[in-house]
């Protein structure tokens, strides 16, 4: 998705980064916005979660391809595991940036200020 729609919800500007149908249970979806914002989207028990796609261990953008289990994502390269709701590394160490997400009108939206 290269054209990104923007709109205002509750007084804040949000940007559509994917379609609702793009994000399924137990499989990640990658959204490359720009060089600074590479996101991984996951659906966990019906709720879409968005985190940075870059594992802090070796700075590799691969988390979207990791193993999703019980609300966590495991990096496919180094087996670091992160909580998708908080970004915390469950084994200790560096965590992930978490993005606020809304699903509205068939779209997945993040706060525009978080990706500008």
C-alpha cells in the first residue's frame, strides 16, 4: 500500500497502513513506511498489534516472519521473544517499540505522529 489515507479520530491524526484483511491470526504482516519505520502487524485474539519489525538483538528487520504464540513473537533469526502488547523482551534485554493501532472501516490505522 503506497497511498496512505489520513483521517482524524478523537482529535488525533491517524494514517492507514494496511487493510484489515491483510492481518491474520498467527502470521505477521510487514509494512515498510520509510527507512525509519518498518512495522510488523499481528492479530492476537482478534486484536491487531503493531511493533517495530527490527529485532534489537542484531538490528535485522525480520520479526514479521517470526513465530506467534500466546501473545508473543519469537524472532526467527535469534529466538528472542517479545510481548506484542507491551514490546517487552520476555527473556530480558532490549524491547520493541509498540504503536497504537485502530481498526476502522476495513483499515488498520496508526497515529500519524508515531510514523512521521
